[in-house]
C-alpha cells in the first residue's frame, strides 16, 4: 500500500508525459522576466513627477517596450521553429539586465526609450522560446502547462504596483538598479533550462520529424477566420488591460483622493487576480473546452467593466479584482488554441499571440494616453469599459472537437 502511494507521482508523470519541474522553473523565469518589464510601468508615477512627462510620453514609453517585443516575437518564433535556439533564453535576459541598468541612470526621455528597447528585445527572445519549453514539457496537459508558464508572467506584471509602493516611491528612479539582481537570477535559471532544452532536442529529434509530418495542416479560410477572431479578442483584452494597468492609478488618485502608494493597491488587485485567472484558465480549458473559456472570460467580465467607472472606492477595488480574475483566464487558452489551429508552428503561434498581446497593449498605451490628454480620464475610462463586449465574436470560433479533426 505504501509503495503504491510513493510511486503515484512518478506514474502520473509517465501517464501524462508532463515534466512539472521544468514547467515550474520556466514559470519562475517568466515571473522574473516580466518583473523586469513591470519596473518600466511601475516607474510611470515617479517619472511623471520627477521628469514632468506627459501622459502621451508615458504612453510612448510603454509603446516602445511592448512594440519592440511584439514585432520581434513572431519573427523569433518563426525562426526558432526551423532553428531552435536554447541558449538564446539566457542571452535575451542579459539584454533586459542592460535595459534595467539604463533605466536606473536615465536622465532624459530619449535615454529611457533606448533602455526599454533593450528590455523589449530580451522579452522578444524569451516569450516564444519560453512558450516552446512549456509546450515540450506539457505532455498531454497543454492547457495546464501553458497556464503554469503564463501565470509566472502575469504574476511578474502584478508586482508592478508593489515595486512602486515599496521600492520606487522611497528610493526613486535609482531604485530600479536593484532589479539587476532579479535579472541575474533569471539568467542562471535559464542556463539550466537551456541545457535541458538542448538535451530534449537531441533525444526527440526523430520523433519530432515524424510528428511534423503528422501535424501538417493546410491553412484554410476557416483557420484564417479563427485567427482573425482571436486577434480581435486579444485586442479587446489587451486594450482594457493597458488602460487599467497604465492609467487607472491616475484615475483612482483623482477620483478617490488617494496617494500614489494607495492607488497601487487597485492595480495590484487587478493584476494579481489576473495571474490567478491565468492559472485557472488552462485547467478549465482542458476540462470544459478552450472556446468556452474564451467566450465566458470576456462576456462575464463585460457587465463588471461597465459598472466600474460609477462605483465608490471600496466596491471598485473588489470589481477590479473580479474583472482581472475572469478576463485574464483566457490568456494562456488563446495561446494553446492558436498552437492547435496550426500544429507544428509552436514558436510562430506563441510569438504571434503573446507578441500580439504586447503589441495591442503598446498601441493602446499611446492611443489611450493621447485620448486622456484630449478628453480627460473619466470619459476614457467609461469608453474602455465597452471593450469586453467584443468577446461576443468568440461564438464564431470552431469548437474544440472541430479544431482537433480539421
């Protein structure tokens, strides 16, 4: 009896083919990587005061960071589908480390832009290759594996308000230099991951070549339509998330009379519960279907988003947390859905969907910053509350059974 209990975890891993140790390490690296990115947006209130930057300039900083990452991600993913690059992972994080150093010592808007370009390049390399590692370690539990990987990134993003309140408010811009330690730690973990990745490529080369033949699927009109719908859904989620994570702190300060540190608790609630939702989305998709989770996540968040601009500070905190939980439950699911739409193109589809999310958020940062400068915070926040309604388009996505047999 005792022997069977001890053997259960090992037999379960053999049964599912899921390598949890690798998934947890790459998820942790994702957390560390996205923590570095979070430092940039966490510095917005500090930079707005110390350097007198406008909302448009803050939007341009976010645009540069996310656009560099989003443009390069599908390119790197496409290239690595043909030529896998295990050791590009630690090299990419070194680029992010240099960017963080630049942010800590930047004395002009131009220097900040150059610094975030380095961070964006590091992110562009990490995300498609990190997603490939999660795919390789997933076995039969792709939804869960992608959730473990993506929840690390969303947790890193959720640290932005904590970084602002605990590090950047007391230490100022120079406080960013402490995050070079985070970058160095990520590099060490990624060297280990890169070695596992290399060995995995060597031992599964014959099986992978057979699988590519089996997984070949022509790109039909229905697949293109499904990808276009996914793009619209990512647009809705990313623009709404960009508005909340980048600008809601200013809205809370103005409407509720909060300090910078107090306002960060609202962003933390949204992002932290978003990380929880990201984790739950994968297992729910494995059980109830990816299309169903995608549809539910946007439509269930819609009425709460419409209500948010009109409630008091305490209810706003609760609503933001619930919106984050529901809305972000489709993050990892859309990645897996796209990967299964076009099998054999893991890096390309990962780079496209995750990179697209960054790119949409980047465009949203600039557009929303300019809109706030033009018409004000309140009208903009009311306007973005309509975005989750775009989730109705998910009804036109092929369900999971059709996806498998197409």
